[in-house]
C-alpha cells in the first residue's frame, strides 16, 4: 500500500484476510456511514493515492462539500 500520508484517512488496513469471501487488504469506514469494501481498482487507484481528495464521499465526510471535478 501507499505511504500513510497518501492514503485516504478512512482506509482501514485488514489484519485478517478471512473477513470477506475474497481477501482484501483494506476497507473504508467513513464517519456515520456503513463499512465499504472498495474494489481493487478503486483501492489501488484512488484510496491508496492522493486521488481520494477528488472523491465526493471523502469531501462530504471531511465537511468540504462537493468539490467540482477537474
């Protein structure tokens, strides 16, 4: 996974690979929302990079509202 500073702060590393049917290295837990297991593409291309700052759910959870897509 990426450096801690580059990852989405809501991304929680999985310590036991038997939590779900398919092993995943992490799941997403935003405040006040249900647990989400991102797909591998989203996990490695958005959640583990600075791209998560463009995610509407991330911005809403951080109190930033919806930022315009660039």
